[in-house]
């Protein structure tokens, strides 16, 4: 019946460099939703950070451009819909928010904190895990604490670079050698990443990465296969079969991911069963190391020389079109795209309901 439908707020776009990727994800999710179960309210965030809210939908948009909701209501109305309880309204306009924002301001815990303050359920990873999963340095420290094997790395901030370039460069050369990979600590989709083969390239790569972030991480080069595992759950997460990325470039950069169409996904990865089992186990351990919830994709290196498995990173809002690695891995594992969306919503509501039972003050 109509009144039994859940109202889902679909949030997409955003101020990050992955705005267009988010639109593609939102369009795919919207077209896969079961509108017999859900009604949807679209929340579009422009590249400037302006929120727009569209009318409640009982069917998906037919055109990607329609997602931008040029005629929709503005920021105040959109935030009123989210924060209705804070205005003294008992009935919330949205039952659960579904953020499909990649990168800064969407995957880093900020919008998750907004939903926590609004006392509204939301899909995906919580504040802590989102923030830890976005910062590659913090993530690697948590992995180390959990005993997960990973490649060697160095990190530093803008001030350290400006005050002692020679010392930073020497430390990287001594610890990592060449080639090495230079990355902004807090950007996704391989934005701002460069491969450095000598000191001159290293210095140039660092200057380039500092355009995107104040903290930089440099990692050793590993001659390895790139294998990914999808994780789904809250306290009892499950791991998918592994899949392999065969990149079209020297490394899996932004063009290889989104624009040149040449990278291949091998699903399932052609690896020995015991290696696949170990990858799944490590993916769950990585999920737990960052205090994960909802969904995560764990990315690994399988070193060619000795078969050693090294965790590279986790992604708490992985690409989510039907052609993205995360849902394709679950499809191979026996969970369809539509079932995956249902399960993600269930997990978000489960986490919210569990937190509602907690006591936040001393009642003695």
C-alpha cells in the first residue's frame, strides 16, 4: 500500500572533484530502485555547494541531466526536509537518506555528521569510518594497528615540505626508493596521483599533489596484481568474491577508472581458492579496523614476485553504477543490484534503530 512505502532521500552531486561520477551513480541507483517499495526525494548538491530538492518521485528520471533539478526548491527547503525534527516537527519528510557522494564533503564523514545531528537514518558508513577511510594516512595507521600487511610509505604536511624540502625528499628516497607514488592524503578516484621515477619527478609530483591537499602520502612501488573485494554488513560483515583490475595505464589512475574505457575487470579474479579466502578474510579485517558499517570495498596488491597480499586502501563509497566493481562483485557472489540496494537501506535503518536504544546521560 502507498503509505507503507519508505521515503528515501537520494543525495548526489557535491563539491568534490568527483561530482560527475556521483551523478552517474545516482542515475543508476534511481533506475534500479523498486518503486513499489520506495518513494524517492532527490537532493542535488551543486559544485558550489548549493542544495536543491526535487519533487517526490514514484518513477526514475529518464535523463541524466534531469538529476540536476534546475526547477527544484532551494537550499532552505532542502535542509528543512532533512532537519524537520530540529524545527519541532515529529514527522520527518524522509525516512532514510541515501548519500551517493564520492570524495570530499561526501565520503569523509562530514555529511554523515550532518545526518547524525539531524537524527535521521542514512545508508552507508558512519562518521568515524568515513573520515578514517578518506584519510589515507589515518587509514594506514589503523591497518598497522590491526596487523594488516601493507606497502612502505612516508607522509608529511605542507608546513614540513615548505620548511625542509631536502629532508623530506631524502627521507622518501632512503625509505622507498624509486619509482614511488605520490598522493594527496584525502582525495578519491586517484585524483592528483603521480608516479615519480627520480628526484626531479618526485619534487614535481609533490608540488602537484599539494594543489589538492595539505597532507601528502608517498608509497613504494609494488609490482603486483590489483585485486578488490566488496564488503557488506554492520557487526557481522560478509565479503564478496575477489575481482581483478587490469589497468590500461601504468597504474589505475582517474582516466583508467572513468574516461578511457580500456581497463578490464576480471570477475572473479583468476587466483587460487586459498588466496581468495585470505583476501576475503583480510577485507573483513580491514572493514573492522576502520570501524566500518554498511558497505566498503577493500583494494589489495598481490605481489608478483612472491604472492604476498598487501592491503592498499578501503573505499567507503565505492563506484556504484551497475558496471562498477562493487556491485559486480556482489552479483557474482549471488546478490543482485536491486537486492544490494535493499540490503544497504536495511543496514542503515538497523544501525539507526540500535543507536536509538542507547542512553546518552546519567539517569541515576
